[in-house]
């Protein structure tokens, strides 16, 4: 990673994060979904987005498939490419949080150390959700036909097949999409956010 030149200093405005949160009547936070391909990260993030938008909140989903078309289009799926992908997303998510937005992210994010870095960057308002489903379940779903291609050797470095997935050891929440319904998983995340005060209408103190 390149160093920031010494003459570049941060420049803060008069309007604070609390001002923006007050304006929006919500808290900025990150709900970070991690799990194998096909585990249900995007499905869950979109369902939660719909649910929370319906209750009057400004929510934004950052999704792996979309980000890889633009911001991270230059990155590959090597270990270094994946780490850089998550580093960039982490910074984007932190900026959105500072803007007062409730961010939902849907990235495989296979490495524990990468996720830990994002947690450190975002701070208290980071909620890690392990979208857990057995590899066999994910592979049988294969919504994008990627497992089939990976097994045929057409996609190298595919998580769970030819590239590692480091499951969270202590996630804030674990949802088992092989056994729970989508509605149950959405409700569990919403309940956790409420418990943490992240659905409060007053700004962070
Ligand atoms: N309980 C459940 N929760 C979430 N998804 C489920 C559930 N049961 C079945 N599914 C199905 O599993 C698939 C999950 O696919 P989805 O695209 O959300 O996975 P993903 O984790 O985002 O994968 P990728 O990392 O490849 O983007 C969908 O086809 C969804 O309909
Ligand atoms: Mg997805």
C-alpha cells in the first residue's frame, strides 16, 4: 500500500456526523455479511434493506458483484486482490457510516484479518453477521452456476473449493440459512441492531 504524502492533512467541516444523524433521524452503522458464495448474503442484505427502508431508514447495500464492476474492477481473486477489495470496501463503508447511512455489505470476505481491519476502522458501529450454510447446501443452490464452473476448473481460486474461507470465530450473529427461513434471518439481524441501539432515532453521543 502506498504511503499518504506528509503534506496531505485531513480537513473537517463544521457539520458533524451527529448533525447528519439528527437530520436523518437514524444512526450510521455497518452490517457486514460474510459467508460462502450462495450462502445468502445478497438475498439477506436485500431483504433487510427492504424491511428497514420500509421503516423509514436510509439504507445502502454494497454488494460484491456490483463493486467488482467498478471500484474494484482492477482487482483479481488472489489473496492480495481479495484483501485490497475488502480494504477499499471497508473505507467506503466507513465513509457511508460517517454520512449517517445504515450500510449493509454482502462480500464473501474470506479472511479474518481483513474483516478485523474493517471492524477496527468502523469501530463500535460494526456488526459482523456470519451467513452460515454448509458448502453442500451452497453448492446445491448454486444460484449463479459458479460452483459448477469451479468444479469444472473454469474458475480458479473459488472460495470453498480452491481458495480458503475463514469462518468468523466470534461473529456478532450467526444465521444458518440452511435451516432458518429468510424471514427468520432478517428478524434476527433486526433484533440485534435494535439491541445494540443501532436503530435508535437519536444520534450517536
Ligand atoms: N434461508 C435462506 N436465506 C437466504 N437465501 C436462501 C435461503 N434459502 C434459500 N436461499 C437461496 O439461496 C441463494 C443465495 O444466493 P445469494 O446470491 O444471496 O448468495 P450470496 O451469499 O450473495 O453469494 P455470492 O457470494 O456468490 O454473491 C438464493 O438463490 C436464495 O434464494
Ligand atoms: Mg451476493
